[in-house]
C-alpha cells in the first residue's frame, strides 16, 4: 500500500513539563529534568489501488509517549483532537497533490 509523508517535524520539537504543559523547544529554553522531549506528529496519506478495493487513509504518526501524555488528560472527556504542527504552504500543496493522486489511484479519475 503506497504511503507518503506530508510533513517532517523537527526532532525533539516539543517539551511537556511534569504538569502536562507544552513548551516549544527553542534553543534557549532549559529543559527541566522531569520533562518529556517529544517530536510533533507526522501526517501521512496512504492508499490502495482500485483493483484491490481501493481506499484512502490519512494518519498521524507519533511517539507512544506523545499519545500517553495526551491520554492522561482524558478523564471526564468524551472527545480529544490531536494535531500536527502548523503546515507550511509547501506542505499544504503537497497534501493536496498527494490526496488527489491517492483519490485517483484508489477510486479512478473523475471524468
């Protein structure tokens, strides 16, 4: 099944302190010993050809620790959204291009 990564977050881009607060990892920020240093989620688009029951999927790939820390905030919450970092214009254009390609490969071209 073909898959294409849309964004490439810089490694160790996110610091989560012991209270669960997110701190952007800038070069001048001291990382507390109790903090987790994580990478923001990656956005992927995958698809399978029409000939084998075509479909298109979008996924967020992330470190397990990123997911665990977000899950810790779920008490009493019925829904929770996880986001990629903000996408650049170049990444948005790539996302649109890849989604069109995936759609055409999975379901055929629009007439």
